[in-house]
């Protein structure tokens, strides 16, 4: 479990850095959209909103499926102790956040050219 905790911590750190870079890169685009909209700035703003909605839906569906899987394991008696429950809960959290994490890291790379 300590290795999994380290992986989750590093993923959270990478996601927070990517979110900061993405916000910094999009701020001028949002200002341009408000004051002097261009085709490019409006398209990027729409993309920003669309991908957030898509990530939310994907994460919610993934969390529901993971929760149903956990319920099935509980009914079959496969959850035997607290550690099993912690692992299942951690897995649910991980799959729920994966779509948002994937998008924010991709956006940071796309918007900065890295």
C-alpha cells in the first residue's frame, strides 16, 4: 500500500502542476474572448467547457461502475477486512479522477508545446 500511496501522491502533484500551467496558458485566451473575441479564442473557450463536462461525466460513470463492483464484492464476501475496503475505495477514487487528470495533463502539454 505505501507504493500505491506514493503513486497517488505523485499523480496528484503532476495534476496540480499541469492545472496551474493550463490555467496560466488559458488566462490570456479567456481575456481575449471577453474583450476581442477571435475564432481561435472562442474555439478554445468552448473546448475548455466541453472537455470539463465530458471529464465529469466520464469520471461519474467510472465511479458508479467501481462502486457497483465494490457492492458486488461485498455481497460475495470478497471484502474481508478494512484493507480490502480501503483498496476498493482508493480504486474508485482513482478511476473517478482519471479522465480529468488525463485531460489536464494533455492540455498543459498542448498549450505550452512541451
